[in-house]
């Protein structure tokens, strides 16, 4: 920009007084770096004064018509933003503001008067976001994050209000489920539509399907763990994200299954994890045991859900007729070398599309406890329905233990003993938690 052009802008802008230094500086905000708009504006004002034939009257102490005085109220807005975050734990923040259309129009008008493009320099919104933001960061000793801040403060210029939004916080961990008949997530009762009520001859009564609780099972891994985390983080609600799930009647043993608990609108983001773990395990009373708690980011949710995991299962199996040792051993060897073709099991939710999936069995070992009972341990790719690997599911799973032996077989007890990574170091929290 030519010096003369700058001088013309300075002259026109100051002639439109009262215009504050920040609003003048914003006109040429893209012309120099490392200067506040107010400093730019003051410099232009001085230049205009020096070049004037007659001294320019200093602006009266009236409010700038362009920003209606908001540039001068940065301290006030920042103080209110800080106040609205009082009592909230956060490390990163972002400030945004809603500028009324009238003020945006003022910006365009001043630019038109100065012969500039309507969007020249910097808009009021950007100036306020940055200047109020800088002060908020300085006062609270936190850093700005435009991508995924812990908190967002919104200044509503017209209403004169300040709103805050707190982004969720996350805790990673692994759980063991040491008792059967516990679903991973809460399972609403379908008899009563989770209302816990039904209508009998005498009117409304507790639903018989769920004893009036609204849930099929009175406990779930989610129900036993999430409330403690919500409490510790002083949030409003929590969501359980598991790395896959085991059947309701299967235990989850060994090193446990990774999970992330998401807490909405938390006032605390870094509760003491040892204390939290103690509270969670105390509340679950041995039915569920959590370990390896760590603070996590939102990326962990997808990472935990999508990690390709293989599973190790231990099963008790019953046969409808006696099985001899060599046939049993040979059947397991055949399964261990097989790729299983499996149609969606009959027991699975019928809303799920019926399709054929192929899954590998990596290992199958076991021992006959009696001619008609056995204990089997299998290591399979994630997503294999393992009860059907034993029963054959009326020919829908091929091959199967029952099919190879030609003797009907049923799983009577199932435990997941390990959830392992197929291609990732699944057991390494340092990997899982890496940004
Ligand atoms: Zn102004
Ligand atoms: Zn019910």
C-alpha cells in the first residue's frame, strides 16, 4: 500500500469521528504484524494530524459509532468470560462472539467511506475474539485451542450475555466382568418400552418383564461404572464406549476389555485416577473390576471402537452323545486351521441384515472332562460368533465343532479371557492414548 493511500485512509477515518483507534487500525490490520489494532489506529491518527493543515479536533469522549464502544470494553468482556468459567477446570479455551448485523454494517460503511473493499482489514468479531481471548488466557493461565478446546465462551454483544459450553472429558480403562448375566450397556425392557409400567385389570402396575425397573437386567457394566466417573468429573451424564462387547452371559476375564467413558459438560477433567478406580470398583462390588484408568482425548472413542481385536474364549461345552478323545482332538485341529463361514446367527437381533462373514480361528485347544462334556479354549478373529462355532447354528456356521464331530454340541458357559490387538499393540495404553 502506498504511503499516500494510507494517509488518505487515515484522513477519511479520523474525519468520521468519533471512531476509536481500534476500529481505524482494523482497516489496515493486514498491513503490519505484531501490532494491536489500537496501536495501528493511533499511528494513523498521528499521521493524519501531522499532515493536516489545521490541527484536527481530538475525538470527543463519545462512543465510537463503528463498534459502539465494544473495542474499549475488551477488559470488561474478558472479566465476564473469566467469571462465567469460574469453578470449571479447563486447560484450553476458545472465545467466540456474536456480532449484531448492525455493527457488521458499520464496518462495511466505514470501509466504503475510506474507499476500501467491504471486507478489508479485520472484522470486529475477529478483533474481539482475539483480544478477549488473550486476556482470558492470561488471567486463567490456559491456552487457546481453535480445534477442540475444553471450553468455549460465547459473547453475545447485542444481548450483553456470556454463555459457556464445556466439551466432554474422557477416561480410558479396561474392565473385567467377573459375573455372568451382565450386559455391557443398559438394556431397556422391550415389554414396557423402558417405562417400567404395564396396564393390568386394575390399571397401571409395575411391568412384569422387568419388575418395574424399565431394564431387562438390573446391572450393566455401564451402570456400574459410568455414574462414578460422572460424579468424579462433576458432569451431567456419561456414555460408555467399549472395544466391542461380550455376550451378556459371558464373563470378560484376563487383561480385560478396553473402554472409554465420555462425560458431558464436566466441571473437572482430571480427577485423581487412583481414587476414581477405587470408587468404581467399590460400587461394582466385584462384579466388574476396572484397571489402567487414564485421561483420554475424544479420538480415543473411535480408536477403541475400531481397533481390530482378536479374542480368546474359554467355553464349557456339552455334547448330546459321547465323544471319543481322538475324534475330539482331530475336530479341534480342523477348526484351528479353518476359515469359518458364518451367517448372522438366529439368536442375533433380527433387524441386523443376514449376511455371510468369514473369520479365522487361530487356535483351538481343549480337553474332555467326561464323554459328553469338554472345556475348550479358542483364539479367533474379532467378530466371530463363537457359540455358533461350537453348535453350528443349524448349518449357518461352517465348519463347526458339532458339524465336524457330527454330534450336537452346546456352549453352557463362556468367558472372554483376552481381547488382543491383531495389528496394533492393543495392550499398550501408551499407544492407545497417543495423540
Ligand atoms: Zn470502535
Ligand atoms: Zn418392563
